[in-house]
C-alpha cells in the first residue's frame, strides 16, 4: 500500500522514489498564498490569547512555518540516524535496537542505605546506577569534618573511604552494571576509589564501565562545588582522561554537564553553548597534553537538562549533536566517527518542580521525559514528585521509573527514529538554537576559551541575567507555572510522605572513621599521601598514586587536603 501511494504521487520520481526540492516558482506560490491567508486573518480581527508567544527561554515563535520559511538541506543538516552530522540520532537503529538506559539518580544516608535503594531499583527494571553524593563528599570533606556538621547523608550518600565504596556497591557486579557518579571537584578521588574497588575484587580495570561527571568548568559557572582553582582543576580532569584512555577504556571520564547550568537559570541556547564550549575546552587541554583526539573523544559524554518547553528541548538535543559533530571533525580533525558522536544522559528539570500541588510534578516529568526521548537521549533520569521537599521516597522513585517504562513500552515513541524530523517548525527551531549557541561559542573563543571566559565572569553574568528575566516574567504572569502563579488552590500545599535522614547517620559515620584510622597502617598511609603530594607538585599523572592511597585506607579528605595544599583553593569572584 505504501509503495502504491508513493508512486501515485505526481511529484515522486518513479525510479528513485525521491521527491524533488521545491522550485522557486512553488516557493513563490506558497508565499503568495500565505500573504492571502494573513489578509484573511487580519480581516477576521484579533484572535490571539496574548500579544507575544515565546519559548520558556524567551525565543519568540512564529504562528506556523511552511517550506518557504525553512529550506531543509537534508543530507548536510539532517542526514540519517547514526551518520554525520547525527542530527537524527547517534545510533543507526536508536530505540528500535536498544532502549535508552533508565538510570535513576539515587543516594542518601549511609552507604548501606543507598545500596539497599540501588538493589531495589535494579529489581524494578532500572538498567544502570547513578550515584548522588552528600554535600561534604561533593566538597571533598569527610563526615567527621566540622564543616560536614548537619550535612552527612542529607542530599546524597556519604562516602569517605574505599570501605564505604565497597559497602555502597555490595552484591553489585561492577563488570556487569554501569555506574554513574555525580561528583566534580573531588572526582579524581571517587573515580580512584572505584578503580581501587575493582582491583580489590579482582575485576580487570578494562571491564568496569560507567561515567564520572568530573565537569569542573560547570562548577565555576553554576553549581560552585569546587576543590581547586580552574586551571589546576583542568589538570585533574586531563589526568583522568589520560589515565582512563589506557586503563579503563569503557569509562566516560567527563560527563560534560549542561544540567546545572540550566538549573541556575540559563536559557536553552545558553545551556547548549556553555556546555559545548566546556567540552571544547576539555578536548583542547587533552590535545595539548599530547593525547590523540580519537583516543579519548569517544569516551566523552554529555548531560543535559530537560525543561518544560517540549519542542525547545527536543530541538536542543538535535542541535547539540550537530554542533558537536562538526566541531570534532572540522575543529579538531577527529577521523573516527565515534569521536563525532554526542552521547548524552538527560534529567528532567528539578527547577520546574513545585512544592505547590506536588502531584502536578508527575505530569511535568512525563512531558519532559517524552521530550528527552523524542530528542534522542541515550540515558535518562526522571525526577520524583517530592524532590522540592526532600530526597525521593521509594514510592516516588518507583513512579518516576514507571514513567520511563510507560513511555518506552506503551507510547510508541520508541518505535520510529526521530519522528519529528522534517517538521518545518522543528527544523527551524533546531537551526535557531544552533545559531544562538554558535554565536556564544564564537564570543567565548574570542575571549581565549572557556577557562578565560569563566575567569572574566562571562557565562555567570549571562545566566544571572536570564534567571532574573524569567523570574520577572513569572511575577508579571507573562509565563505561567500551574499551581504556583496561576490556577492556585486556596488550601495551600498538600502534605505528602517525605524521606527523612536519621541524624544518627553522622554519628555512625564518625565512629566508623575513628575505628578505621586507629586500625590502619598510619606510616603506610602517610607515605601514600606523600606520593600524591609529589605527583601534584610535578607533572606525573595523579590517578595511580590516589588509587594506591585508597587501597591503604587514606580517606577522601586526606587526599583532597593534599590537593588543596599543593594546587590551591578558590573563592568565587562574584562579578555580576
């Protein structure tokens, strides 16, 4: 039937099955018809709900588009799935071959608490692990530090030692399950803990797989959980890229993250630009180290936010793949097609969730998750409805996981590759986001690259201005958040079950650290920390000395303190 319809179409070449491009005369006919349509619309009088329509990022939108507005260069700008420039996806079969990884973010309390949640989620059909660490861990402090008081296990799991890492992944086969770890400043230490754990369990390093976020640049831009200043931080990232290329080839050593940039208030185009500019900076530093680009680039991955503007988010993913593919091939001369592919994890937008009417968040997350799937993500975390209050309860986390499973198995969204490709609007919006992002990247290049731009405060100022503009739009009700600034319920916030962290967690962690320190070989630990210090002062790769220190039960803070001592500390200049 499909073939009959195809060959019956008068404009289709019966031999090749191709539809020829619209000629100039046809474009003129469309434009004339559109003018007539507008005249009729004007004659009918004003009918718009509002004077201006724009995306959540404030990109103004046309009412509709036609072939006269969007000239699609199919092979140059879209291509086919799994082929350059990867606009339509990085795999040839996409979800027809394999569904995205359902990787729910989890971590709270002690390593024992989080291990139980990991094993529960795996039993419910989750296909990869994603580890959230508490704030002391994110900042490189142990649970017994005065700076950790009241924060141990609260926003993620507390990991201080290799022994904690062993408990965290108890009964989880490291060579069979991929693990993502959301850690940045001290990423080199947590990655070394994971490598050391594989060594201790007798698992070849080449068999472990996963991702460590390790995106120091976005910390200086948005999240502010750093360890050392920007330039020494880039040295740590590059050490990890170099080490992993040789030792853990299945490991993604940088997950270049736009998520936190977007959560800080960036627009979609800013998230796209600053994230890709960060990626360009990591590639430049690794190449300057002497690494062959095709040796490490295939193991770089990305992490994007999925906000509430459905089409803008879909187009953001498509534009990201195209920009990255061209940058890797044309700017860095990568020859391996795997180096051109932007592979990404995605997470629904935490900043879009509201404490008011929290069950509305289930709907928001479902729409955002569908946008991520239609945008072509490789991995996805769906937020839980209760995350504006606390870390997710088990029930809320299950609903979030079921959301992905319903999209995968009931919606039909995974049956056709890039089903919105070719839409005049989708292709136009993909191009618009690409243009805005490339303009930002050009400006960053003119400043001397992303590290220099961060030191000048450029991306920080741009994000602050966008966040302020959006807040004003909410206050003026130019943008609507249902249940918060419109459709408000007088009875106020509905109470829902919350996960509460036992305050005894910190006491138990402190007692455990005290016992570990009294029972370990203090001389051997001191020597191992001195080896880390020597490597930090020189040019030796730091990963292996840190692995050796971990195997001798040196703590995370002891190692991080050495790095702070040698490489320095950092204070945000706050130039806004």
